[in-house]
């Protein structure tokens, strides 16, 4: 894929940073929460704010009829109830509602003010609420029951966000992040009581239950649980982004890939988990009482599913609704701040504003639309279903998709030809023991193994008890492979981790939780266990990550890569066993000092910080230059840099890694993945992956080591979120490095000051927006070796540092 310099420069203007978990607008959408789409279950109506039009008007689909809603003006959010929906005008000056049971959907204005603007519009089954922008006071309208309208809460209750269910509204208080509810329905009081003192980042309501992300990133559901709708089937920190709730079900969007998982329902646990959308990535989802609709990532069209569709011709299960493209967020006139601008934003808003990227927390993100140069026509209808005409944007998608398929086929053929697909080779008998030679040095976690090291020690593979895997992974990974992988039984690993007890859990990886374990022979290991609570048809992502790590680490052996000890596959269980890194992750040492404790050598020593940076760079350099074929990690970040007992840094978590080209040509990926705040903006926007994407991630890690700040952080005055790259680049280039260095470390000596300056300028080159401006990993290693030599007190020709170092 190529691009002209002008279009590339425009594309690289889209900043990719993570956020704090409390963005100005709710990060999740559901029945009664603001979104750019809405479902009105009582009249089988789906509405959305259309993209690519002069105004961001509303279009609805009901009874096989598509029509525009008056007035033809711009809206920033809509929300649906039982028989009506409401919209908030762009800018927040007015709220209009439409009765979907009426023939022509006549608009009714329920609020207008030139001075008091609103946000966070929510609609319950029959009432409407919103927040005042300046005061955070909640106002409510409609919802008359027993002679009284739905009440507004006391004005002293300031809210960060609100959401409405059937006869109640709940909100997150601004001062302490706790949940309070009010209204006619006792369900609200039950929800508030169950949340108790929990602090929440986001909250959405269903008919009689509510779900949201707690401050630690876990999904918490409270309220009615008659159908299991409040029992989250699996729940890791920051596992989910979008959430939608109906009468007796809950659904959530996986952050890593945009896939939707649902639970609850009348008939069984996965009643709303339709096979027709199981591999579809969604930007956001919304729900009615018995139906769920999602905005598809790749073409921004709506599709709906659920039991409420069975006898209704208004929806075509699993097919895109004929609403055209729907904007993924409101078009705003102001500049987007640190969360960045949505790709293709100018086209989607027809030049009348920009869509700000919804802020998330340091986790992998799905790829939105690639940029296009020409605005869509007034009749823009993305294809993907039979019988629809192709337009220019759709044709672009088709071409790119075809190239991706061709590249994928070539990769598979190369894989088979080179013999690197041995993981899928012949089966072993249950009782078979295969002798494999591994280097003696591989048994020592601190040994620096040369890529060309010869085999010199024999290790037996243990027979698998289930016989479900028992594949021969001893195939010819490469002529320089170092197969040392043991096969463990599930019972061995259960015993090693005390039945995977919460006390043994030490973190999470690309496809599951990580536990510390002690094997029968006394070895301490880290065991990554894949999620076991998904349906059989939902395990592709876990299988991919498991297979990727197993295939790559089985043939790699380097001092600065985490060593793979073995694996286990038993029925639906997928486990990988690694060398235990006793000093945890770099991320924890820099940003989670309470967990690490008072003895934190990383914080106190510039010399050790630079050594850790050099170790990590050497590990990435090995992947790029010495692995055959080369490997692109795709998720270099401080939490994936682990420290052993000797403070040697090792790169970990290869679940997203890909084998790259033999030469420095472009490697085109079918989908950009990585962690927001670390992901290469060029890769994210242009969908072109090279080794320079890893260089960008390492550059962010270098900035973390220098400042002690997260890749995205809030300023001391509470403002933000702020991206570390955007924060540091102007300060370093202006010679103000001393003002932003981490004060938790001792002031650097003269040589250390020179080393720190060298690291800073290396980091800034690494995070250049364009990959061609970044150094390769060999150059990065060379620069960090020079910095490390300075810290060791070696003589150098470096000039004096250009910034003064103070202890203030």
C-alpha cells in the first residue's frame, strides 16, 4: 500500500493516545445512553446520525421504510426509549423528541437554551434526562406516573455521567465516582445499593440492571439477575469497551478486536450471541429491550440481531440496515485534544467538523476506516451484502481486501515451504516421548545465547494426557532453532498454581491471565492461561495468540526475550509456561509503586534505567535482525518488558507478533493492532506494518523511563488526558529536558546527564510520525550502548550536556 506525501502527512496528523477512564462523554452506549444510533423497541425502529452529509441529520428505518427525520439539522447524540427517541442538537442547545408510533414522526422540542448547554442525553422507557455542561446538574423531563413527572435529582449532586433505564436513572457522582439512582422504579434503589461504595468509571442501564467499568477496569453488573444478565462470563481488567443492555441480557465489545459477546436471555446463556456476527468487529453497540444493533467497524453501517427480530420484517438478521454510513461519534467544531481525531473524520463530517477519538485506557484497539481523499456522495451506501451497488469508497475496500487476501495466501505458502508451520504437523502418540536437543545455556535464565548456538542438551517431552493436541511442534522451525519446549499435563499446572487461585495471579497477557506456579521439580514459572469461558466458535483469537507465541518462542532463545518453558493443550484449555521474572514488569516499577514496594531500584538509578532500555532494545533488535524470518512484535510497551532477578530486561508477550519480510520491504497487515499510546500512528492510519512500528513503541518506553509518566497521563492540575509523545517532543527539542525528568531518581551525575540527553534525543527520533524518519533497531542499540558506557564512567567524546540538571 502506498500513499502520496500529502495524504500521508494528513493521515499522520491523527494522534493515537490512550485516555483516562472518564472521558467527557460516556465511552459506552446502550438503552438509555447517548450514542449516534438508537433503538426504539416498541415500534421496531432503528435510527442513526448519517455520515458524509452537509448536516449530521437523523435517518430512521421502520417497517421496511427508510426516511429522514425533521428538522434537517445537525445532531451530536440520540437515545431511544420504548416508543420514542430524542436527539441533542450539535452544541447542546436543544433537545428534540420524536414519537415513533406516529405516522410522520413529528418533532417536539422539550428543551432550548442559548446559554445553558447540555450533554449526556439519556432516554429511559418514558423519561428523558441530560446534564448541564457547566454545572454537571442533571435535568429530567417527561415520564409522568401517578400524577407526577419523572423527578430531577438535587442540584448539589454533580455528575460525571448519567444513564437511564425503565423508570429510573443512575449517575456517577463527580466528587467520589460512586453510583446514585433516582426515579419511580425500585430497580434504581436496588442497583444503587448493590454498587455500594464501588468507584465507577462508566455506567449504562438496561431495563432493570446496570453495568459499567469499575475504576480498576473490570466490568461490574448489578440489579436484576433473573436470566443471568448480571453475571459477566469472563472478566479481566479493561477487557471491554462498548456495553449495551436490554431487558434480560447484556452485551459488551472486546477492546482487542471489536467482537461482541452477550450473556443472559430467556432461553440460554448465549441467546444474543448470533453466529452471523461472531466474527464482525464493531465500533459501538446499542440495544432495545430484546434486540441489539452494532456499528460495523469496517464500513460504519448498522446491523441488528436478537430474538425480537424473529417475526419482524423491519430488520434483516445479520444484514446491514439500509441507513448508509453512521458517524461513529459527534462532529464537533472545536479541535480534538489529546485523544486525537478519528481517521476519515473530515469526510464523515462533510468538512463541517471533526470526530474526536473515543478515549480508552492503554489497550489494543480496532482499526477504523482508512482515509479517503474524496467526500462521499449524497447517496453513499457501503456494500458488503448481495444486491448493493459499489461506490468509490466500497471499491477501495474491495481492492485493499483483495490485496490482503493475496498477501495472506502468499504468507501461508511461504510458511509451508519454509517449514515454519511445524506446529500444525503430525500427531504424537499419548505415550510417546520425543528427544530434543536444547542449548545448555537455555537452562540458565541469565545466559546470553547466541542466535547460532548449537544444541547440546537433551530434554524429554512429557506425553499429553488428553491427546487433544499432541502435535509435533518439533518441526523444522528454522535451521537455527532451539527447541526446548516441554509438554505439560493440565493436572501438573493446576497443582503448580494452587488451582489457579486468585492469590497466584500476577498479571494478564495477550490471551489470558498469568499465574505464578511452582512445578513439581521446584522450578518457579509464569503460566499464561487462555480464557475458558467463551463459546467454541469464539476462540479464534485465543487460538491465534496461543499459536503465535508457541510457534515463535519455541524457536527463539535470547537473553533479552522471555524464555518459553512449555505448553499445555487439554480440551478447551490453552496454557503457556514461561521462565518466572521475579522483579515483575517495567510498567509496575514506574507506575505502580504501591505494588512493587519501597525497594525500587529502577526508580532510584539512572544507570539502571538506561541499562533496562538497552536490554529491551537488544531483544527487539534480535527479533528484527537475527530471527529467520524476522519478527515484528507489534506491542512493545513497558508492561511487556519484564525484569529477572538480576534486573536483566526481557521482552515478553508475542501473542500479536507477526513474521516479517526477509528484506526491509513493507509488510501489510490485515488489521492494525497494538496498544493505544504505543501504537505507531503510521501503521494505524495507513495499515502498513514495518519494523519501524516496534521502534515507535520502544521510543515511548524510553520517554517513560525518562519522565516516570505513563504513555497517557493526567496533568497535576487534573487536566488532560495528555499523550506522552506530544508532551515530550516540544520540551526536548526546546532544550527543556531537565524540567520533565523524573524527580524520583537521584539527580544524574555529569556523565549520567550526558547519557540521559542522548537517550532523550534517541527517543524523539524513534517516535517520529513517519517511519522513514525513525532509526532502525541497530542504530537505537548503538546509541543506548553509548549512553550506557557513559553511565559506566567510560571516556567519551560527547560534548557537555545542553541542559542544567537540578534537584528541585
